């Protein structure tokens, strides 16, 4: 990133923090520098003063317009401050929503970026291009051509490498050497990431084995308890059946004894 590039302020409702951070990350990945609260508020400093300073020193102001932003007095105050200090304002919306009365005064005459629907990607690319321009970040071809002329390479990733403008001169060969170093660094990072992923994968496999063993143990324990209960109930049932049989036999004996006594009197 150009060391002299100014920052872009991103205004949003606290209820849309995740969406705003995603928007900030999207813009930053394409070269523009972002200031967004609460991430960039310095610890121990006055929050409102930090916001005011960030707005006053920004080169562009992006406001994420949502239903919650329409209800936020802070988004309205930040937008009013950007308007009063003549900052370029870029409204961004992720749904077809209109600004509330408090924001409409500052946003109605602005060109909107609709980050939704079929034209989302093209609209976001135009937004980033404009933000890079007002931030003083040169486009890739201009930057590479300038570095090639001085024999320097400021590419920080493989994706930024472009050798289409290079020749066989000593300066260009030095630039290519720098690019090779970038590739080597990327390979090293990739190897480290692969090692980390392998370690994490091994830990996950260990946890899966442990969980499986725990489930099997629980299943076995529950089965044992069920079997024990079944055996106990079976024993009780047999005892009851035996008691019934004994009772029946006792009644049968009693009945036969009374019949024998009656037969003696009849004779």
C-alpha cells in the first residue's frame, strides 16, 4: 500500500458490525486503507474524539445504509460531520432500502453502491476503484511500471506479481529476483500452513476417536444397566408365578380335605 495513502472511514450501526467488517476487509484486500470503529479506536482514548478525528482526516467516507443505520443517531451524526467537512461520501446498501429522513438530506444526491443483486460485483469493483483513486493508491500497472523502472518490486503476494512489462535488463532481472523471493516466501507460508493443518487434523482425529470410545462406553454401560434391570424383573416375575402356583395348590388341598371329611359323615 502507498505509504502516503489516506484512510477511508466506514460508518455503520453497531447492529451491523459483522457486515461492516466484511465490507472493510473487502476494501482493504484491494489496497485501500480503512478506519472503522471499534477496531481502530485507540485504547484509553476518548471514543467520540477518536471518531471525530478519524472523520476529519479521512479522504473518503463510506456509510453502510441499513434499516438499523436509519435508526442510529450515531450514523446520522457521523454522516453529517462528513458532509459538513466536504468529504466524498459513498453510500453502500445491501438491500433495496431508502435512507431515513435524517440521512436522506446528506445521501440523496450521492451515487449509491448497490451491493446486492446481479450487478453486485461490478458495483463493488467500481467502488473500490474510486476509493483507491481518492486514497492515492496507484493502480497495479502504474505501480508495477514505476517499480520496474527503479528495479524494485513491492509485490507482497503471488497474486500481485506481473512480469508483462519487464524486459531482460539488469533492473528487470533484479525485479524478477525480488518476485522469486516473494514466491519462495509464499511457499514457506504454504508449508507452514500445511503443517498447522496437519496438526489440527491429527487433533481432530484424536478427538473423534475419544468421542467414539466415549459413546461406545456409554452404550455398553446403558446396555448393562438395562440387562441388569431385566434380570431383576425376570426374577421378581418368577417369584410371583411361584407364589401363585403355591396358593393354587393350597386351595386345592384345602378343598380336597373338606370333601374327604364330608364323605365320612355321609357313610
